[in-house]
């Protein structure tokens, strides 16, 4: 990674950059740990250039907690201090979550809010959509739900059958052109991988068999993908429709075909890119073209152990090779020291990942292991761990429960609600607002004739949508208008679904959902909720319906497990339909309250990359849960690494009491075996800190006083998260904080 001309300390323009974690390339330390200040920078905002005259560029690989995102924030702050206009700085990430974390880091290091809002902080997809809109002259519209793509896939299958049926030669004789839900999912998965890797050839390709072999894809899937894309692009530059990732692919394809269109990029002078381990070929084409077209100073960071998006062609090869090959002047700097957690967790992570790193944190990061017998027992263990954290006088907002999959949240959310512990689900929806559970809530609303009990108009609309999706009625004429009419007047719900079930009357309809409707008409309202929902699921065959609705087998399996968990919860509650309906609506009100403090975070591991917490709790660490058998083993290990490396002070791992059921990752961490070495490393760090403290006086300044103490000349220790002044510095201005 290119660190710029500065060496740390005050970056000018009123900002102080806090970088105790960036020893390797942003600051020098004397024997007393003092931060040296940078040499004067050019006043005209020019990016510094090496001897070859090209803009300085760099990429680096780092371990978790090595301040990758903070490094990029500092690079931006340095550029601002060197008079680069905010509008000429671009910060890129690969996910909305990583984008938001980068924005927050800029605020954390002291860049003013108004200035941050003038920067372009985008995902690659954001950049692609903006650029395509400029090139095409109109805003882009996306079709995001995979099930809405099935019709296009079926048409592609028909096109392949028509084109290759009867063609001589055995190469096409065994094409497996199916239209099942599983087949559609396979076609879409292959299509996504081909586009991410940019290996889908044009429709005029002379030998599709050879092209499929080069692309390492089954011939049937390759031909369907080719037909699908031919129809989507309709022989023109503009797409007929787009779904997620298509903007990135379409822009990359355009840049390869017409490199001159890179002139549509704004004239950026500085470009930074986070999470380079998420990069695939399509995004690399865009970033490379952007750098070459603008001549921008580039800085990127990544961690090869955080590659979890293999299905999108993500690979650490871009860190290891591609950037270096594209830009020979690139300089790379490893960041192996973590400043997030202490040696005990660092060495356990090293054992897990077969890695070599070190900790710069002179604290004992606790690793606690708890065990459970049932899912509900695990949820209670989570509640106990949260209460223990609060008892230790720690802030709840610094506590995060990180799951492998969203279906696990049902027992967890119920336990949190019963314990009166508020929680936020920043990315993942709470279980009561997920489509598969909204469907079951819709069933209850029809049975009880009480959709009005759902207070939120938006949730009522979502319930109607979910019912239509599971009943196969999304394409019904005028459905969009009817959906909103029902949300406004809930009494219309039963009549609509009785009148649109494939027959002249409810009695004539032969669909599974019609059978469910007939069943619900006869169910007494005091019937046990668990029994009614279980019967609905049996009659609907919800596992099969989930495959139709969610297309992707993995997503369908998660949805089916969510449904099973919800039905089991209803059964264990022992409540009748009306009482259970009242309970879940009250639970939704509790969960949806907006809180500024005293809440914990509940999320999936995949959605928290780049974030950190004081206490991370990881439940359900068992066989067939984490690692998930449907996913590649290496991806699962990387995902587990992301989860355990998010914490600073405490990590709580909750696994089955039966040792045979425990996740293999717990054994691979070798927690007990590395403890003696970690103890020794901790003592060495503590001795080092003791020596440093002889040259520092730490202050008790609070966060809201940061501007005042900084203006007086204090500096910030990012490891201790505390302000200090150096020995010999005038203490008079700081008396009230000493």
C-alpha cells in the first residue's frame, strides 16, 4: 500500500490523524514512541509522483484489525490537507456495509461531516450505475428478486433447444435442458460466475463447446447463459433489464469493447479502495480503467483470509498478482500487526488460519466458551452472556451477536424480547419481517380476519406480497394496486385471495394454497397455533414452495429452516391462534422501536466485515450450522475468521454440550494450546507500555472534548483509545484532565 508522503502526526487543515496502528508505513516511532510530523506537502493539491512520472499507486495485504479502513481514511484526510478538492476524491468499497464503515472512519478521525458528504464514497456497483446512467442518458432500473428472472431463464432454455435441437454431432446430443426450480438456480449461479469472471463470449463465438471448456462451465449452462445475455442485451448496448451485479458487468464489458468510454469517469485525483479481497474480474476491469483514465493516486487494502464471495469470482489473486502486473510501480506493504485484540485471540486466529501475525494490544482479550443442548438453550446462553457484559458495566451497543445464517435469529430474537434486551438488525431483517415468516403471518391474518392488528402499513403491504409469492399470484392482473388497497383496507385480504386461486370459486380451485384457504375457513380461532401452522406447511409443502420462491438452493434451505423454527416456536408457546397472533405483533412493536442506546447488534457474520465490537457472541457453532455443508470449506473458514476477528475485549463462543456436534473451527483455534505463548506475548507488550508511559501523561478527556484537547496539543493513542501529552509538555492547559 502506498502511504503517501506523510509520516503521521498532524496532517494539517485542522485535522489530527490518529494512527498508532500504522507503524509500517504511515509513521515512524522514536524509542519513546513519539509520532514524527510529516514534511511540508505541495500546496497545489498535486498527487506526489515517483521517478517514472506516473501517479503513485499501491496495494497492501493486512490481517483483521490492522487498521485497513482507517489507513484509507487517513490517506483521504492527507489528500484533503494537501488541498485536493473533496469532489475529486473517490472511495470505493464492494458492499454497502463496507462503504458505510469507511464513511464512519472518516468521521472518527476528525474529517468534518460537511467535507465527508462532498466525497464520492461508493460501491463498485454504485459507480457502475452512475457511469452507465451517464453513458446511456437515463437512470437505471434493477430487477432484484431472482424469481422474477425465471421467465427469462425459461426463454433462454427454449432458445437453446430451438438452436441446437437436431444439430449434428454428439457434443450437443446430451444437453440437459430442464426448467425445474433447481435447474433455474443452477443456470443463474453459473451465469453470475461467468459474468463476474468476464468469460462469457459473444453470440457469434465459433465453437461454444471450446468456449464452455475455457470458462470451466457445463456446456448446457454455458449455452443457456449465452442465450440469456443475448436476450437481455437484445443486440444493443443498452440492456433490456438488469438485476444485481449487471451494472458492474455491463460497464466492464463496455470498457473492454470501447476503452474510450472511460472518459465518462469524473476527473478524480485520488482513489482509494477497501476490501480488495472481494474483487473479481469485472470490478478489476472498472478500477483499472478508472485509474488509467484519471491518472489518480491509488491506494487499496485487502486481506486474503476474508475472501467469502467466491460465487462472485472474488479472489486474492488481485492482491497478489493482478495489480502488480497492471501497475509495475505499485508498492505493497504488509500489515501483520492487529490493534483490535490482544495476543490470546491473535494467536488462536493464527492457529485457525495457519497464519502469522502479532498483536499490538497490551490487553487480555477473553475467549469464553459456553455450551448448550437445544436451540432455545443456546439463546438463553446468549442472553446470559449479554447480561454478564452489562453487569461488568460495559455498554450494550458494543455487544454483537453474530450468526452464520438468519434462520438462527428466531430463537435469539424471542429470547432477547422476553429478557427485555433491545436489539438492532442493521442489514438482516428481523425474523418477523422476512418474507417466509410474513407468509405465515398472512395465513394467521386470513384465518383470524385481523390484518388490521398489524400497525405498520409497510408491513401489511409486505404480508400481502409474501402471500402472493408463496401462492404464485405475483403476476395476477392489477396486483400492485390491489396490494396497496389491501394494506389501506385490511378487510379486503380474505376476499382477494379467495377470488384469485385459479378457479371460478374457492371450491373449484385445485392449487395447494386453495386447499389451505379451505382448511382455514373451518379452523376454530382458539385452535393451537402450532398445530394450525404445521398443517398449513404440510398442505403447502413449504420446502418445495421455498425452492420456487427463492430459486437458489442455499437461500431456499435457509428460508425453510426459518419456517420450521417459527412453527416450532408457535407449538412450544402453547398459545391459541388469537393469543399467538397478539404475541407476535407485540414482539414486532418491541423489536422495531428506534433506540439510540442500550441495544445490542444482531447480524449475520457476512454483513459485518470492516466493523468491530467490544464483545462478540457467536452462537450455534455446531456441525451443519457453521460450517454450512452447502458452502465451500475454505469460504466457511474465512467467514468464521471474519466473525471471531470482529472483537476487541471479549469473544464468547457457544457450541453444543456434545463434543461430537461442535464446529471443527473450535478445535482448529487451539485456544488452550496457544495460551502460554499468548501470556508471554502479553507480558512483553505490558512491559513496553510501561516504558512508554514514562514518556506520556494520559488524560481523562471524554469524546465530546476531543476538539478542545487536540487544539491544546494532545495526541490520541489508538490502542488505549485515550488522549495523552508527552513528558516535558506544558501540563497547565490540561490540569482538569490529568
